[in-house]
C-alpha cells in the first residue's frame, strides 16, 4: 500500500487535526482521508462565496468532522481555535491571481497577515503543533529554467505570489526561530473532485470541466505553454506524509505531477478524451490583463520531496481527469 511506505496511518488515528480552508477543494479531500484514518478533524472556513469553500464538499462526512465557519483573519478566534490540536494543515487562502491584482489588500490580509497571526496563535497557545502550509509554485514567477527546483530565484509576477511567499516564509521562520515544527509544500496545478468549477478563479481546469459537461466550447489561451498537474489524492498523501514526520521541517518543497509536462492544448485533448471524446475548444491569445502576470512554461523538479519522504505522484492526468469528469457529471449542479 502506498501510504504504508510514506507514513504510518495509525499515527493519525485519534490525532487532533485542524484544517484551515477545510471546506475548500484540497482541504475537504484531506478531511475525508483523515476521517477514514480515524482522526478527530476540525475544519475552519469562512465560506466566502468567491473562494472554493462549499459545504457540499463534506457531504457524507459532515457528522464526523467539526465545522467552524470563521475567518482566519479573526485573531481572537484563531487564538482559541488553535489550541489542543496535534496537527495544523494551513490551507486557507485567496487563490485567484487576477483577484489579487484587483483587490491586493484582501490578498495581503489573508495570504500574509493572517498567516502571521495564525503562527502567533500557535506560539502563544499551541507551540507543540505540527504545521504544513500550502504554498504555491506561483512564488517562482516566470521560470528562468525548467524543471524548476527549490534553488530557483523567487520573483513572483503577481500580488498573490508575493503574499503567498511571505506566508510561506513566516512558517519557515517560526520553525527556525521558535521551534514550532512547520514545513511548506509548493503546489503546482492541483485538480480533482471538489475543485471550483463555477469559474476560473481557482484553476482554469475548473471552467474547462464545466464547459465540456455543459456541451459548450472552452478557451485555451496560447496552447503551447507547458504545465504539470497533481491529482488531489496525490497532493493529500504528500500533505499527510509531510506532517507525519519531521524530515522536511523548516523546508519548502515542490510537488509535481505524474506525467511529463504537457502543453495546454494537449491538456485540452486529454480532457475531451476523459469526457468520452465529447467536447470542443478554441485556441485564443492570452487576454492582455492575464498576459501581464502570466508565468510562461512551468513544471517542477520535485526530486527533493521524493527523496525526503518517498512521495511520488501516482495518478496520471488521463486517469485523474476521468475521475474528475465522472464526479462532476453526477454533482455539477451542486457546484454552480
Ligand atoms: N489548487 C491549486 O492548484 C493550488 C495551487 C497552489 C497552491 N494552492 C494553495 O492550496 C490552498 C488550498 O487551495 P484550494 O485549491 O483548495 O482552494 P480553495 O479555495 O478551494 O480552498 C481555500 C479555502 O480557504 C477558505 N478561505 C479563504 N479565505 C479564508 C479566510 N480568510 N478564513 C477562512 N477560510 C478562508 C476558502 O473559503 C476555501 O474554502 C490555498 O492556500 C492555495 O493557495 C492551491
């Protein structure tokens, strides 16, 4: 079994786990896995309508998790909520790059300031907690070389990248200075069931999946750009492996995908195939406002986390998109 080599699943049985952003895409998939492992799971989420949080994401496990609708910007709440947990998966975030340009202060408040106050809450009320922070490949900016390893310069192209970078480094700092065990995973495009498909705020794959299921053409911008993709179950296993031991404390490591990097037009073809060959798209130039913050080709060198934790992504894009399309064929209406 994959998990037996990565972490001892028994270690999570009875563990007290807090997930910020727990009603969102990755957080809810993580919650489902933790509930199966026997953990006591508390989810914090603001359910802001423009983010990926959705109560339907915990359908079927709602009686096995504790849900706290609150905002990580609320320092008093966090001081209280952080207590008594063994693990903190810190996933709450504003994820839209365009929104971060149009409303930079909200992005700053959530992705940087609130991260600092979460860490201050840990320092004051729960210094023994183990934290895994969801960082992003966006902090590298436009790659100078690919695959991008962790030595690559950090030079974000948008406000979101700068604030996520600060959020990540606060975690590393609190690990190094205060001994609050923390690490960060720099996620690449992560996709799968329970991602936001209403629009492209979270990932362009969301609106693509919605479009093929609604029988509408979708737009592929540029088409040649190379990207890598992590299926959400692989991401969840990496989060759990990172939290279970102390091998990567104080580090921020890349996650990549199971396939070779693909051009976006090829990704579109894989998606249409995943929908039984039904679907169409048009290749268009990048809209000017997006082009200004675009990062060009990106794919990760994730050798460091593979070596440290034995993690590797298992689910190919073809298999992952099939599972994703199958999920939304059944549940699309709940996500619109
Ligand atoms: N999905 C990806 O491809 C990807 C890539 C890189 C990094 N990440 C990071 O992973 C994390 C999870 O992302 P996701 O894809 O699951 O997105 P998501 O939007 O589904 O999840 C984020 C959750 O955080 C919640 N949230 C936002 N602001 C909050 C606040 N102030 N207080 C409480 N809750 C708040 C949202 O309601 C949402 O449920 C984010 O931090 C994101 O930056 C995701």
